[in-house]
């Protein structure tokens, strides 16, 4: 038999679960998570710029959660890119903002420098998510 | 400029945060977290007596106990090196008191065990949510 406070807590857990489901649903509509593989090493500015531009323009999402990998040439056909990547960097941000500042962002990616901007982040570590920006 | 979906998502995050705070507040009112250490090998009688008196003294409905037994190693060492056996007990005070003999036996075994409103584990894995949302 649950007490009044336990019942209240149970209801709160159920309410939280529903909100979390809505967050996941809404995030799924807003944020596109994708891994982009760069086959050349060292990576070059023009290539990353072209990959990013075409990828952003092809997708209609508002926010992007991109992981950029550069593969070890010896393992071009590896099944597990994560294990063989020479270079991995994360980019999270708003599509419009990334497109507006694409040159600076690509410079940062190419040089492996992290940056926190108004609506985008380039980082070596996984970036938390859309919650940090909105 | 935020889109409608972003505003919606932000309001979900805010609601989620409010619910989380309410949950924490209620959790604190209901659950007592306590560390209990024994400076000896697990001893049935000692554990039973201590647990019994501890539970009778507390007014909380649920307890979250981190029980550990410090045992001296047999090797001759300069410092009294001790090894630690840790058992986590989470459960409803009333249920623990009703089944104290069986529960103490399980604590001494240190193996994972779960009953209706009590969970014993070598890892800290149970919380009130596990038992309310069943």
C-alpha cells in the first residue's frame, strides 16, 4: 500500500517519463546526428568545406550533431571506423549559424581547435546537446 | 530567432527540470541515505542488531544503505591494510523489518537479490523509482 507521498512521487516519475519521451520526439525532429567520414589524411580545408556544405544543404533539420572521422588509409575498408580513425572531432550547432560561419568553423576543424560559438561548438569531446543552446 | 519547435522543446526542458526538482524534494523526504561500516567480517548477529536498531530509530519510509565490511588482510604489512566488502541495500523500512532475518542473510551473502520492496546488490543500482514504477 503506497502512502500519499509515494503516490505523488510515482505520478511525478510517470509525468517525467512522458516529458522525456516528448523531448526525444521533438529532438528527433530538430536534430540530425550523423557521422561523416573523410577519406584523406591529413584533412584539408576545401574537402571539409565541400563535405559540410553539401551535407547541410541536403538536410532539412534545424540542428546538426556531426562527428567527423578521418580514417587511417590502411583501414579504408574497416568495419569499425571508430577504432581506426586517425582524427575525430565533433560539431554541434544550428544549420543556419554553421552555414553563416562555415569558413571559420572549417578552419577550426582542420586545425583541430575547439571553439564555442553562439549557436555552434567544435570540440574533441562529445557535445551534450540542443539543451545547452536553447 | 527560435522556431516553434525549438520553443516547444525549451518548454519541455523547463518542465522536465521542474519535475526533477519536485522528485528530488520528495525523494529527500522519503528516503534516508546512510553509510554503515563494520570493522570486522560479516557477522549475522551484529548486522541484524545494528540494522534493527537503526531502522527502528529512523522515521523515513525508505532507506538507501551502503553497508561495508572492512576486513584486515592476512599478509604482514606495515599499515593495517584492509579490504572492503560493500553491499547496497535499498528498500522500504517496514518490509526490511518484517523480513529482517532473511535480508541480513542476503546482506552477508552479498549477492544480488530483489524482493517486492527491497533490493540488495553489490552495485548501487536500486532506487525508489524501481519499486514505485513496477
